[in-house]
C-alpha cells in the first residue's frame, strides 16, 4: 500500500489559487502514515482534537521519472553522449514511495 501525508488546510486561500502558496512551516506534515486506512483514522482524530479545522489525506498517484538514454554511440558500441528522457508513471500500491 502507498503511504500518505495529512495536511491541515485552514491556511490555504482558495481565492488566490492563481499564485503559488507555501505551507506555513508549523503546518508542514512531519509524519508519513504507513497506509491510507491509518491516515484516515489519524485525520479523524486530528479533526476531533481541532474542531473547525479540515485535515486532508494525500496519497501519491503519479511520479515523474528521469532516465539517462544514450544519444550518441561509436561504431564500437561505446556511449559518448547521453540525454535525459522524462516520463510520468503511475505509482502502484506496492512501490516504496515515501507518501
């Protein structure tokens, strides 16, 4: 199962969503939950302890991966130049992604 993060969202200003907003340092998640079920229980616990606040569970679904690919090879088969190819990859539940 994929790991999760919980974020309290009262700081987020939905009316200024056209610009980047940083998570306030004191609200940055510090614990990686081991699975969605545990994260959901923790989000409910946090909401009970902090009425009026909203706690959102984030689970990774897509990752960007860069790979080195040979672009120039000598007649003898030696790689003399490489470039980076990037792609998006779905994250399967059994991959070790830290959230």
